[in-house]
C-alpha cells in the first residue's frame, strides 16, 4: 500500500484526500491463519507539516478465520480507524521514534504495516461462525451444529469437574 505524497509536499498544511484498494492474502492472528476475503479498502486524508505526515482514515475488509468452537470458517467484516504519524527519515541521523510513528523517505509512504496493525487490532480474540455455535463434541469430535451424538448424554458423569458442579447446585455454602 504505497501512498504518493507529492501533492502534500507542494501544499504543506493542507489535507489531501486519498483512496485505494488492494488484495491481501493471509496473515497470522492469535496463532491462527486468517484470510482476507475482500480487498482492503483505505480512504482518508493526509497532511504534511514540516517533516511529519499525519494520516487519518478508515480501512475496511472482510476477514475469514476458524471458528473457536467448531473450526468451521467464520467471516467477519472489519472496520478500523487509522490515525498515524510518519516521520521523514533523512538518513543523516537516527532520530528516536515515538511508538506510534513510522518512518518514510522520499515522497512515497508505505501504509501496509499501519493498516495491517489497525485491522488486526479490531479483530476479536476469537472468531465465531455464529453466536449460538454449539462447537465440537469433546469426546468424538462431531460438529454439534449439524449432528448429535450419544457421547453428550454421558458427559456429566465422565467430566472430572462434575462433582464441583454438583456442589454449586446444592444450597450449601462453598
């Protein structure tokens, strides 16, 4: 995601609008591989002040990942705000950067890392294919959204924590 800031260099202090779209393949999130199902669309403005370019905008896409309960494919529309500062790197001295700033040289900004970070931070810690997903049977692995199994009937007896559940159901103080 390359942004040409030539117009901003010629008109310092004035916001310049931009918009672009790019196809991304896969990425990693919380140990899972996620796939970008739709192009990443970024719209916004940038403004150049001295040696800093301030980017403000919105990034949107649809991301697919495995459901945390049943491992089926789950799709999630993602909408992320972007507000980043890019500091010009003249190459002469190494300036300390604030954690929320990126470097750039010349008149092209690479927005990939800023957009990627904004989108991934908007993802939930786990994907769900649907809110009431029943998941997999812990004994036989059957997807309980589509099938039932006889393992579920014996589960409370086999569960080593069923004694604790029984204690909570009693009226005694625990």
